[in-house]
C-alpha cells in the first residue's frame, strides 16, 4: 500500500500589527520588567499665535494669548461704558442749550425733586444776577471778591471737617482696638475661651455699668462672665451619661481629676477606710488580710 503523500501544513498567517497607545510615563525598571521597548513621545511644542497690535504683528504663546484676550475684553467694556457716558453728556449739553428750563425740570422730575423747589432756586438765581447787575463796577468787583472768599472759606471748612471726621474715626478705631485687647487679656487671664458670646456678654456688662453709673472693674465683670459660663457648663455636664461625660472631658481632663483624687487620698488616707455600718461597727475583715497602710497605698496607686 502506497504511502499517502505528506502535505505540509499551511503557513501561519502573519499576525496583524495593531497600534498601541503611547506610553505617557514608563519607569526604567517597569519597562525592563514588561519588556517594553516603546519610547515616550516627545512633548508637543507650545502653540504660537500671531496677533496684530497697533498695526504690528506679534507672536504669543497660548497662555499669553488667553491673557491678552481677557484684557482686551475688559478694556473694550470700559471703552463702551466711557463712550456711553460721553454720549449722555453730549445729549444733556444739547438739551440744556435748546431748552434749559425744560431740561432742568425733566431732570428734577426724574430725581423726584418737586418742581416748586426747582422754580424757587431759579428765581433766587435770577434775583441774585439782577442785583449784581445793578451794582456799580466797584461794588460788583467787591461782591465777587467776597463771594470767592466765602467759597474758599467753605472749601476750607469742608476739608477741615473731613480731616476731623477722619481723625475721630481713627480715634474710635484705636479705642475699639484698645477695649478689644483689654477684653481679650481679661478673658485669657480668667481662663474663659475668647468666644464671640463671651466677648459680647462682657461688653453688655460694661455698657450696663456705664448706663447705670456703676464703677465695677473689668476684672470683676469678667468674674461674672466666668461664673455664668461655669454654671452653663455644669448644667450641660449634669445631663450627660458616663460615656458622654468621658468623651466630653477627654483623656487629659480625666487624668487631672484622677491626679487630684490621688493627691487628696495621700493627704488623708483615712478617707479610704470603709465607712461604718448602721450599728457603728466596721465591716468584718476577711481572713488573712490586714488593713492597707500608706506604704501599701503608695505602691498600689502611686503609678496613677
């Protein structure tokens, strides 16, 4: 029987080449462990923009272009607002030239100024101009000089009042700071937290003293605030359970209380002895035990 012809298996099709995502950041050790041969793609150069400024072409990067656009937008808005104001001023001047009285009355109406008040001011102005025209040149010059002096004095008084108001404001601010510093120091010395409520209560007591003509010192008033503060804390603590109380006080406060009780017991060991029963006799002592003396107590509780 003839052997069957040997047919060579078909050659395997070449594997399709697939694009791999670029590796953004690969460590040397990670690349060697994975057998990666890819190299991080070079960073793209920053984009540049050419812009004409005052007829000259300039080149900016992306950040500079964004900043320039933002500034240009703000400047354009300001220019629009200035142009609108200038247009309104021009229209107002034209209206005053065409109809002075009617324009003034319209402005007064828009500002809710009574027409009678505007007419009275106009009449007074006309009368003043008429009286000035009736004066001879020397008297008119003297009147104008006196008017200028009066205007200058009014301006000086206005500036003086402004400076005085500024000085009074600065003095008030300094006084408020001084009082605030005194309040803060007094509360700190008393151990009360400087909370807005504590400061407000202290200020209320000071104001009450001033109103009633009393003369309590700040230290005495702080004692009142502290007493009220402690009373409020006592009311809060009395309503808490054991776990809530321990959580509220915290470990540091609990250690302080334990140390206080320890010191009190050291000073008065008799306080640790059993309390006599109803017949006045001490409870029976257990066999083989003796009463604890000060040395025993120190060895047992001294570490606390």
